[in-house]
C-alpha cells in the first residue's frame, strides 16, 4: 500500500498534473493513487522526486500490531 493519494492531497496537487510530469496516463496514476496497482520502484523514486518528498513518505508505515 502506498500514500501517494495522501501526499498529493497534502500538497494540493492533482493526479492529472502528476500524470503529465511522469509521462504516464491519468488511468495509470489513478491506479497508483487508489492502490489498485503499485508503481515499480523506479517510478516510486520518480514520483518522490517530482513531489519533493522522500520515498519513505510515499509508503505506508507498518505497525507491529498489524503483522
């Protein structure tokens, strides 16, 4: 699971803008945002760079209670 949706909302950025910057379709980015599919690691690093965040900020933290 990723936190791309939350980070976009925190920064006030639209999925369409991110799709354009990534050179991906809106549907592909929407799949990432809705957690229907996960981006490849290279894409995750690219998203982090575009959004000016750490890759870790895009990942959901695991809670030991949830293991």
